[in-house]
C-alpha cells in the first residue's frame, strides 16, 4: 500500500462525519477501483477526492475548490450532507479522463468537462478544463439530499450559476460566464421560451428540447435573483412550498411581487442584454 493510501485510510477511519464503517467501506471500494497507483486520495467531507495530478495539487483542489464550495453552499442553502459517501474523481487531462472513465464506469463521457453519476456515487471530472464544472456538479448531490423534488430547471440553474463563481462580502456568488453569449443570441432571435414554459418543463423536456437555451435561461434567472438579493429567499420559499408549487411558478411570482411574468421577462431580457462576459 502506498504512503498516500495509508495516510488516507487513517484519516478516513478516524475522522468525524459519516460513520467510520461507511468511510472504511467506501475507501476500500476506491482502492479496488484505482486504475494505477498514481493517484492521491484525500478525505474532504462529505466527499472522497481522488486525483492523478501531483499529490500537493490534489490536496490543494480538495481544500481550495471542494471545501470552499461545500462550506459556502451549506452556509447559503443546505442543511444536510449527501447520505452516501461520494467520490470525486479528478483526472489530470482529457486522455486520463476518457480512458479512466471508460475503465471505471464502462463508457467514454459525453461531456468533455465532467458529470455527476448517482448510480456510481461519483463526480467524474476532466480537471484540466478548470474547477467550474466541479463546483456545478457538487451542487447536484446536495440538492438531491436537501430538495429531492427540485425540478430540473432549478437544479441545473443553480449548478450552472456556480460554475463561474467567486466571493463577495464573504459569500459565494455566481458571475457572468460563457453561457451568456448564447442566451443573448437567443433573446435577439426571439428563441427564449416564456418563464411559464421553462419552469413547467419535465426533466426530459429540459434536457432534450434546446438544452443550451434552457440551461442559460435557468442560470440567468438564478443570477438575476442573486443580484437582486432574492435567490436565498427563493430557494427557502420554493423548498417549503414545493408540494403545492412543484414548478416554482407561484413562488417566483411571490418573490418578484408580480403576477405579470411576461412583463417581468421583457425587463429581465433587457437586463440580460446589458450584461457582459468577461465582466
């Protein structure tokens, strides 16, 4: 057993959080899965972080990206950690990502950046593309643990919001990002659905019917709410009311203090057209 694995085992077994048996079992599974010994394992609660970059780089990503994102998301929104111990696989480059994902999970990823697999209890990343997708995907298991009936538009809107993020006044905020240009083009060409349509989409409709526009519209609705100081209140109110308001439409109207969503959308689209990236 390598020194890195020995240290990781001691850390996982004796640290707090999930039960020692859970951590020990999960670590044993990870050790069995490792394609080579060139991996560093770090416990960054509630995740196990595994990477094939230099050990100090893997540890820095665990602290600087994973811990930062988890701490901020829990401060703003989430009370519960994911119920199971999830593994974050950080592959150093495109070749490692594609090859090892195929070896570990049986298929080459569709996304060049990364994805979350509830089935394999794993977040799988091409970390060479940056940490944005990692933060995006961290949102999803927390949403699953805290708001399991969250519709796709809000789940992906929140994940997408934080794929370009920073701190402002001690709190994590989403920034404008690469999705802005496509949304502005869709607005110009009158291809953006109404908010009533977007919020009423099923998961299949959200992911399969013009997903690029759906992601961008959902993201920049969340961004608007954030910039107006309404996003945390919207999350809490929607979470509380979701059995009576499964799409979030009623909650959105209440938070915006309007029954005229078409008028709001006109104002929102004009606001979006004034944004820029890079800002």
